[in-house]
């Protein structure tokens, strides 16, 4: 099993874990964290192919940096949204936020 | 090399799985942090020093803080134990996730990847030149996005009267 | 992480080489495969020992200095001038009963202090204590340092939350707010240094500060306008990061009955104590590295003094500054704290970033142009400072006290 | 030294001030004032520079022309003209404006609309200066109308007073009548010469070729085009500077604030007519052939001027309102100027214009000072005894009076009027204008004496005058400056040293010492003395006891006085003829509108209405039912479908993921490569 395979397997596993978190956890915060985890899995793919891929181009590395930055922004906004939702509904269960009326 | 990577992979996968499964909100948040740290270590082993440290800094220093802060601001109740997910949702979710998992696994094992020599890690200065050179526009855009996100976060999380709580 | 074994260059003075010679003497007989690891272990041991002692005597110094500043003698019973006081304290802490509240989250309650100490030690790995004395030579050392330091407040949160105590929880929230607020100016104040020095590695930054202008004016960053401003911001943010007064809101003895430390006793408490001082020392060491020229001597003719001695002197000065500030300033309120960060330090640091960019861009100006360069840079520091200060101080007149009629 | 191509700066500054002042918020009262003062001072300096540039080469007409737009193939060109006439006038306008502005700051200090006042004033000054430096009749007309607009705004500044509003309308409409002639003349000129530029390096309308052409083309009736155009343009001048048929608006214009009267209706705007005639003098003088020509432009000018001079002086005699007296005196002085132009001595006219601007501005500001001090009491009968209370104003007013009636040898008015009369005397056509001028001299002396003694001598006949006190510094300072000017301004054009004339004409005028025209001087001096004596004997000897007491003149000649006091019923005459005509026309138009056109319009509307009714009926009963059924079905379907819309985000996500996974599995295992 080559390191590349290992990386891809890990990223796949992480992705699925995050997906599960997104799908079955009721708490909005955990869902957001799951999304973060999925993003990380994607980053891992980029790095893996940058390192073990067919050479050429640091684009993978650079892209990971950008994706981390954007992930941070996404987390900040997401948490802010969670807080705002909580102020409205007094709850952060996603199932409760099923109406468009605020 | 591979063994080291494997160990690190386990170190970063175990807490992630645990984080998804435990019922205590704070615990799972902290476990997520642990998973991210493990991932940072994995990056380090991959030779991506800068990315690894950036990962640690952003996720452990930033995202986890925000997440924990949100948790504290929106305490469900006396205890942080969450109600167990409803059976239907759990089953459906697991089914869907397993589908994806099988897909990924199949594509992984059926596709024969040529195992190549690892390319040499690039010196930090080169990375800096890349960011300041060809990727400059992207860097500026990301900075813009971050600023907007910060302001938007403030506006969203601020109480109706922006006079107070505008900071923090 | 390449563990290299830097050979002692014979050019240096004997004292300068002493540590390396000692290391070689200790590891000389080992096979080459092992030598890097053993020397790494050695440096870890040295750091632990030195900074452990430093911690011990910092506590003593703090207590004595505070005592003097408050017209008390301070501890002076154990040993000559109370010099053995730290060890007495250590023994006491070790032998005390370790109490864990029943409702507490045992795991986190146990993990918090351990993680804290570990994290605050991590940062020291990349500090160049002397010309060749750096445990781990990293390309992105600065980034590493802050990545490691970022996690400290996390353990404070763990402690505060795990104690299941409302004061501790408040402390945890404050800790988070404080970190989120002060991580930003801390990093922003470092960026100009990186820009100007053109390197993220601590040794590179120290090397960039070598030499003297006109033989007497060291090229330390703190001695340039932008550097001074960055230094000030860095130190303030460092105070907040290490929970030192006037920013010690998480452990506010007077209002939160020691906050996250409420439910800790015995050795765990000692660990927290230790972590605080280690973090303080680490940040001060970083400040010395980034702004005060690291181990560089202030004057050319003083170079015969070994570099690590210079480093030690600067470090001690900064630490004493910490103590002095603690003895001087009252504690801030949480809203004042955050406002200070977001409305004052962050804009200042941002302008300073611009300033650093200007400085780096005009590196080749000389003669009268250099004067212009200094002038512009100074203006870029003073004008925003005055403007921000005025806008923030608007409405706060000088405070008037009304005394009760006697 | 200012180059011609930079002349536009002079009007641009006040225009800018006016624009900013107009945009400024109502609360910022000081801002427009500061702007206006700064701008006008800047323009003053600029025009001084321009004057220096003009005097460097008096004969040369320095122009800077540019194409405004192309109408078909013919370019409509505008331009700036720098010559001693324009430069002197602009210096004069700016100088007087500066003083009047300073005066106004004190005079209108408590007025809530101070800012608006100064904005309008700046607009006026801008337009006036533009008028002076314009090198194109078209541009001049534009500025001309702008000046009229500003005058309208300022006369009606206190529009709460119905009198002021009416006066503003009257001024505007009356001057429009003249401007119609102006416009026609402009069009004719443009049609005839294809250019509206005065001087264009030989191609201008005031230069050789065009003039010869105009003088050559004759119309039915033996007139030449030059005469026709000249008369039309002169109509504009008549309207603007209140010459005889259209003089009625000027006295009413005194409803405006006194500084406005001083600046616009004494010093500058009303002189614009004279300036216009002087500017286009070559055109008017183009056709000198008097043989068999029934009327000739300059002759008309001279006649109108002399009539106005006499009439104004006559009407001034019987007025009781200070400002009205001064207004009629302005009318008559303008008549003198027109007279001078008419007899061909346009430089004398300009000379008199300059001196008159100085001392009439002085007189108006002085009366303003009096009115201000006497709490807006401007009826001479209820004033009096102010000589002791307002010594400074009194002295300056006396100086102004001396200049106006032309006391010999020192006062400016003497020299300028002497120049006018001298020219009139030498006019070959007729001596009537000369005699009218002499009569005017007597009357001027008489009514000014009357005014002074009624206002300042005797004892206070009203509590307004009783509690009067000297005006603040900001008002007395301009008085002082103007007093000096109105004494000294005459020395630049004495027969002994005709500097002004030579600069204006651009050719050195022989200094024909004081000897020549000495007889005329003595004569006019005697006449002035007679006028003063008569006035003094009637009014100053025994000042009226109280405001009820009848006017001494009325006691002696009641009929004449009544007629004069009623202004010879000219206004009533206009009201009876022109006004009635217009009213009838308006009534007719209204009738047509209401019954004929209105009927048509409402008929069309009714038709459209009925069609709409029919359409609606068809829609509702015919088409809609089908649509309703269709949309009902759609709604039900949507309701049934929307059950799937639970709002459960994770539910959606689950569906998405399953779909994605199935798709991907198909791709991978289904061998779809």
C-alpha cells in the first residue's frame, strides 16, 4: 500500500466521518464541525497529490492554504448564524429550524 | 514513511470517529480539535510544514475557539448531553454515508495509481514568492472574503441593538 | 523537522562555544545515527531544567518585588533571603491532597493542566537562545510558535468547563473571548517583522537584526518606529495571552475567586502556575527574538560577552517588566478588554503592517532619503495612535473623586 | 496683466460662490456670505489685472473666441473680449459690489434668508461680469437675461410683501418687452452677418466688412439694416436701463432691499443698457447718412435719452419716498448717458456712467443707512433732523449729493455731466436734447436739495427718526470709500486731462484745456446754483413742522405737484391699455381652453373609458373562467407536491447524498467510462 493510497484512504474515511456527523447529529454546531472535517479531507487529497502526484506545480499546496482560510471564514459565519438562530428559536437543533419564518 | 503515516492516520481518524459518536457536546468538540491536530501532524509528515502549522493555528486557535464559544453561548441546558439522534435519521444517515463510503472505497481500490517518488518539499521562500506572485489575486480575494466574513459574523451575532456586543 | 547537529565553529570565543563543546563531549561517543536524537533529548532536558529553575525563581522574584512595591518584605524566612522558598512551595504542592469535585468531568479536569504545561513548553523549542543554541531549526518557526501557543487557552477552557462551577465557566468564556480578541493583534504585530526580515525562521530574524548603524545603533526592530509600535502591541497582546494582569480576567481572584483555578488544588494547581510562567517566559523570549535582536549584543565592543548571556539578560528584563506591570495596573473589565483589542490594537497593528511594508520597500534608501524613511515611518506610527486614542477617549474626561466629608 | 483667454475667471468666481451657496444647507447662514465676499474680492483683483492688460494696449481688441456648437454647417461661436471699456466697467462693478456686500452684511444681519440674499447677489455679479467681458452678442444676451433674473429674485427678496412681489413681476415683465427687441435684433444680426462675435480679427460684426454690409443693405422705408438692428438692440437697452417708455419698473424696484437698489438699480445693471449701446456703438453709428432718412438709430437714442432725463428729473421732484426720489434721479441720469451716446459721445456716456455709479451707490447706501437707523422708515416726511444724529451718514450723503448735482470743479458729477452737455451742445442735429439736459440740471439740484433738507434738516417728525443713531462700522466704511470715489472719480476725465476718453477711444484725445466749454461750465454752475437756491428757499429755510404739513411746492402749484406725484399717470395709462389688452387675451384663451379644447379632450377620454368597460366585461365573463380552472388545478398539485417540503435540512442532504452516491456507483461499477 503506497503512501498515496494511504492518504486517499484517510481522506475518504475522514470525509465519510464528517458526512455522518452532518447527516445524523442534530446539533447545528456539530454539523458545522462535520463540514469542517469534510473540508479537511478534501485538503488532504490536495496535499497527497501535490506530494505523491505526477509532480509539477505547487498548486495543490497553495490551494490548501486558501481552502483553510476560507474554511475559517465559513466557520466564523456559520457559528454567528447558529447564535442568531438560537436567539430566535431558543434552540440549535437543526430539526427545529424548519420554517422560513423567523 | 508509510508506517509513520499510518500511525498518524489512526491518530487523526480515531478522535474524529469518536467525536461523531459521543453524546457530550463539549467532548465531541474537543475531540474534533484533537482530530485536527492529528491532521496537522499528518501534513507535517507529508512535508508540508507551513500548511501543517497553518492548520494548527487556524483550527486549534481559531475554529475550535469559535465553536466552543458558540457552544457556551447556546447551552442546551444544565447538562451538555445531547438527546440521542432519532432512529430514522440515524439509519438514513448511516445508509447514505455508507453508500458514499463504498463508492469511495471502490473507486480507491479499483483505480490503480502509479506509486511515484515523493516530490521534494518546496522551500518556504518559494511558497511566499508563489503567493505574492502568480497567486496574488487569489490571496487578495481570500483576504476580502475573510474581512466580509468577519463583519458579517459580527452583524449576525450582534444583538438587535448593535450598540453593545459589537465586539467579542 | 530536520534534527541537524550544528558543529561549533572555532571562530567563536571559548565561552561562546562552551555549550556546543559540552554537547559534543557528551554525545561524541555515540554512533552518528543516534547523535541527533540524543542531542535533541539533551536540549529538551536543558530547556526543562533552565526554565524550571527560571519558573521557581520568577515566583520568588515576583513575590518579593510585589512585596517591596507594597512595602512588605515578601517571603524571607526559608533559607537566606527566602531563597529556598520555591522549593518549599513545590514540596507543599506535591504533598497536598488533590481534590476533584464530584460533578466534575474527571478526564478533562485531569487533562487541562497537563496539556497546558505541555503546550506552553512547546513554544520554547524554536527559540534561538544563543548563536547556535536552537533546539529545532524550523523554516516556519514563528508560525509554529504561535500554532503551539494558540492552544493554551483551550486547556484553560477545558479546566474551566470541566470544573462544573459557574465561576470557572465564566472564566472559561472570558478566556475564549480574550483569546479570540488578542490572537489577532498578536499575529498582526508579528507580520511586519516577518515582512522586513524576509524570513519566518527565528534564526533568520535574529540574523536580520545583526550589525549596528553608525557602530552604536543596533539594527534591532524595536529601535525602528514601526518595530517599536509592533513591539508595544505585541507585549500588550502577550500580557493578555498569558492571562497576566491587567488582563487576568479568567483568574480574577477578587471577583471570580480564581476562576478556572477554583476547583484545582495541590499539584495540578502548581502545574497551572508553572504553565503561566512558562508561557510568559516563552512569549518574552519570542519578543526578544523578534524585536530585541535575540542574542545580539547591543554594542560591538560588548560582543565578547557570550550570546546566550545577552539573551538571558533581555529575557529577564522583559519578565521583570511583566511583574512591574502587574504591580502597577488595575484589572480591565471584559468589555474594556475586547474594545481595547478590536478598536485600538487591531487597527494600530494593521496600519503598522502597512508601515512594515513601506520599510521593507524602502530598504535601499540612504542618506537624506533615510531620514525621510524614518520620518514617514514615525508619522505612520504616531498619527494613527493619536487619532485612535482621541476617538476612543472621546467622552471620558479626567476622573474626579469626591471624598466623604471627615 | 490678464490674458483674454483667462477672462472667464472673473465671472466664474462669483458663479461658483453662487452655486455653492445655493447648495449650502439653510442653517449655514455665514457660509454663502463668506463665499460671496471671497469670490467678489478675487474677481476684483482679477479685473484689476485685466484692466492693466487692457490699458497696455487700449486700441487693440484682445479677444479669445471658441466654438460653442455647430448648427448645421454654421458654427455658433462665443468669446471673451478684453478692451478698456469692458475692463473699466468690470473693475467698477467689482469695486461697488465689494462695498455693497460689506454694507449688506450689516444691513441684513438679522434677516433669516441672509444666505439666499448673498447667493442671489453673487449670481447677479457673475452674470454682470460675464456681460461685461462677453465678446459675443449671444453670450451678452444670455448674461443679460441672467442679470434680469437675479434682479427679479432680489427685488422680490421680501416676497411676503405683496408690493415686493408685484414689483418683481413688473420689473421682469417690463424688461422682457425690451429684451424681445434685443432678441429680434440679435437674430437679425446673426442672419445678416452669420456671426455674433463683436471682434473676430476682421470678421466680427463691429468690424469693417460687416458694418459696411449692414450699412449698405437698405430696407423699404429707406432705413438701413444697421439702423433697424440698432433700434432693436436699443429697445433692449431701453427696457434694461429704464428709459422713457419702459421706465416704470425702476421706481417700483425700490421694494427690494436697499443694497440691491444701490448695486443693481443704481450702479450696475441699469447701466448695462448704456454699456450695450456703447458696446455696439460702431454698429449704430455705421449709417451716418442723415440725408432723407426719417429716423436714425443714434437720433432715436438721443431723443429717448433727453426725454428720459427730463421726465425722470421732473418726477423725482414730487416723490416723498427717499428711495423713489433716488430711483427717478437714476432714471434721469441714465437718460443723460443715453443722451450722450445718442449724440455720439459714448466715451462721455461711459464717463458719466462710472461717476454716476460711484455717487448713486453712495446715495443709496446712505439712504439705506438712514432707513436702517430709522427702523425702516423711508418716507422723507416722517424723517428729518438726522443731520445731528447721523453726522457721518449726513456728510457722506452731502458729498454724494454734490457729486450728483454737479457742484463745480471738485465733484466728479460736474466733470462727467459737463462732458455730456458739451457733447450735446455740439450735436449738429438739434439743440433740444441740450436744452433738456440743462433743464435737468436745474431740477436735479432742486430735488436733491429738497431731499436732503427734508431728510436731515429740521427736527425729527417720527419716532423712527427720533431714535435714530449712527449705523455700524460695516455700513459707514463703504460710505466713506464711496464718498472719496464720488469726489475723485471725476478727475480722470477733465477737459484738461481727458485720460479716460483717450483710453476708451484708444486714440489720444487732445486736451483742450478748461478754456473751451468754459461758458458751458459757468452756465451749468449758475443753473445748479439756481436749483439749490430754489430748493433751499422752499424747504431748508423753514423745514416742515410735522408729517401732516403739506409740501411747500404743493401749496404753490397744487395741480402740477399732484400730476407729478401721480407720476403723470403713466402707470395707469399702461394698466388701462396694455394691461387690459392682455387681460382680454387671457380671458379669450381661458374660454377656448375650457370649452373647446377641454371638450375635445374629455370626449376622447369618455370614448376610451367606454371601450375599457366593454373589454372588462368580456374578460370577466368570457376568458377568465377557463384560466381560473387551470390555476386551481395547478394550486392543488402544488399543495400536494409541497408536502415533500419539510424544511428538514438534513433530510434534503440525505436525499442529495444518496442521489450522488448512486450516480457515482453507476459511473464506477456500471462501467460508464
